[in-house]
């Protein structure tokens, strides 16, 4: 939980918490599927520059404990909508990354204080298996990436001075940045080269993957750095 949320959560009056969901189907050729619950909204919710489409869904089973088995939330999606039915039929969702984002309504793009970083801790899961499929709905069981048979911890290399985020790339043909497949949340118009030197040419923008590069791009903000600067080696 970042400092903004820690402060907001202690206030007597708070704006409602909005829950958003993402299914990352990039490696299936479908991009990122962003949605929210139709019960709460009847028009798309705008967050961090993207629309989250209201759908008849039910997501349950999120719980956190340091003991016992890891929680396995259930995602139920009504398949009455033809586009959803088509997605379920033609796309195998097993192994697809899933995110749950919780943020106060005031901090949405159209809120009174827009701030895409003012979220509660984001929950990361993957779709493990389909547990139910009827004419009206499909249900999936979610799990964490390391809650799999034979999976060892850590599941990735622990690198001291190298962030594993995928940084944006500049397309000279369009004059814009490409964000497809990007995991780093940086979208600002301040440019730095691989050595951390400030640049005016957007084509020279390139992240050096060091903690210092992240600090330049996110001053006075929680850092999304995906390295491990506290380790002794590697």
C-alpha cells in the first residue's frame, strides 16, 4: 500500500473503492482485456488512459494469510454477450495473467484527483483452469504463478541492478510510442537515454534498467522497479 492510500484509508470520508480487472491475452493475439462489474457501472470506467468495460461478472475468494494454502479466487463471466462467448470459445485462457486493481473513485481519470498510482496493492494471478461452462456462464479458477506442481521459488532470476520490466519503444514511422506488450507504467514526455542523460529527442528515450533510471522517471512516487537492489550478489 503506497503513502497516498495509507493516508486516504484513514480519512473519515472516502470516495468509493472501484475494482478493475485485466486479462492479459497479448500472447494469444488478443491484447489486454480490461473490464469491471456491470452491477457497479453501466458505462466504461476510465483508468490510466484505458477504458474498463462493464460486464456481468462475479469474482470471489480473495483472501490473504501467512498460513495454510494459497487462495484460489473464482472468476465467473456471463456469456450472454456474443463477443464474450466468442472470446471464451476461441481462446484458451489457461495460464493467462490476471490482475485486480482497486482504486478510489476520486483517483480515476475522470475523478476529482486523477492519480493512476494511488492504488491498493495490485493482485496478480493467472487463470489455472476452467471449472464450469454452461450456456449462461463460464467459471475459471485463479491461482498465483508459483502455486503450481513442480514450481520452485524464486521463479525468476534475482538481479540486483537490472529491472525486468518491458520498457516502451519509439516508432519513427508514427512518431508515437508503442505500448503493446509493455509492462513498465512510464508514459511521461520526459526522455532519458540508456545512461540516464536527459534528452529532447523522443527517439533517444531508452531505460538503462537501473534503480537510478526508475527514480528519474518517477520522482517522489512509489517506484515500479522490478529489480532487487537489496541483494548482495547478482
